C-alpha cells in the first residue's frame, strides 16, 4: 500500500474498475495491498465512523423521452466517448450536442475527460 499514506496515518480507499482495463490496474494493486475497497459512499462513512442521515426531500425525477432517453441509455457509468454515441445513435452531431448539454445541465451526466461522458 502507499507507504506515504501509511506513514501519515491516513486511510487508503480504492474504487475498483473494470477487470480488463489497464486504467484500473493501479487501484486494483492498492486493493491487493490492503486499501479499503469502496463501491459506495457508505463504505467510506462506515469506515470513518461518520453518521449520515439522508433527508426525505426528493427532487422530482426528470423524465427523459425520445432521443434524450436513447442517448442517456447509451452512456455508461464509467464513461462513453461522444464519437461512440454519435455512431451508435445515428443522430446528427448537433442533435447529440444539444442532448448532451441538456443531460449535463440536469445533472444526469458529467464530462469525465474531453468528449467522454459518464452518468452521475
């Protein structure tokens, strides 16, 4: 595990990635070396003994229809490139750009790298 974190008496958490992705190799090594595996915020809160109570206030869900729904369903939680969305949807790029912007403004997706979007 990261010796610097250990020497500073810090917890090390790691979020696992796709098994076959070279981008996940670092976090998988950390987990093998003893980092706490995290798959939700609850894992971190429990480990740090933080009590958190969610409020009952719920925002009204956003209903997606037509092309917006199609595009949203194409986007993976770990990211989907804009070119892939355009190719798979067969929608014109200006239409895709408008949909992507609306999904971002509604807090449903985020840009994780240039032209690569993931569900929030």
